[in-house]
């Protein structure tokens, strides 16, 4: 989510922008395909959204990507990225990890609270994204997908010495994590991207 894959997506452009994204792993390289401004399924297809304009979607790499995580960018992953988690099940990883690595990003648990989920995301930025400093700006309740969810606002400084700012909106529904995350350069790009992000969050629907 620099995104979930940068982080790896966002290292993920999500290094999430310095990261690479939420779902990228330690294998392969990133490629992007155009996603047009109409309703599209994201992740493993259990959530769909409508973007207000065309975006670049990270193309999946077999065995390297987490199926229910997807990353988009408008201006390139170093500058901005939007990540989607489309119903992650209990004990799943946000990003591929080598089990022999000394530092591990915690797995998602279906009983996680909002603070525990944000701590998991913070670990992702620090362990895989190279964040040297991360500050929580706010954590508050927010409806999402018809459920009681949360909104996490934060900013982080990465090893490339660029401050980035982010917002994550998510909810645990039927024991699965649904989340949309914006991560962008704090100077200019975050403010430019925020209206698109809010439109995408408002458009989100669960399959079924």
C-alpha cells in the first residue's frame, strides 16, 4: 500500500512509493496496464471501484503478487499510488515475504482492531518500505462498504529523503479486510490525489 507493493509497491513504488505497493513481493519487477474510468474489479475481484479518470494498474506477476492486493498509480509509483485490499482472509500476508527474513510484517488476523491494522501497515512501511520515520496524524471511525470502518491519516519519511503522506480507509467485514490506501509525495501530489481517492472510496462495492 509505496503502496502495498511499492513498499516491496510501492522496493514498492509501493518502496509504497518508495515501497512499491502493498502486494508486491521480493521477486520480479513492476509493469503497468491502463485501467479506464469505469467500474472495474480490483484485487481478487471481491471489490469493485470506479476511478474518475484513467489510472495505471500494476500488472500481476505470477507467484510474486498477493491475489487480493492491487496497486494503481497516476504519475508513477515514486510520486503517488492507490492500493486496494479486496477481502483478505485470516492469517494472510499483505506482501510476499521470505520466511527466513529476520524482520517480518505481521499477518492479518480477522479479530484485529483498527489500531492493530494500522500497526500492521506501519510495520509494512518500516520493514519493506524503508521508512525511517512515520507519524500517525489521526485514527478515527469511518463507515466503509456499509460497515463500521476506520480512517488512518499518516505521513512518513523514507530513505530517499522524501516525505510522503497517506490515508487508509478500511473495515473488517465477515472476518475479511477491505481497504483502500492512498500514498503520495506530501508536497503537491497528496493534495492533488485526495479528491480522486475519496471518489474511489465512495464508489467501492463488495461483490455480492
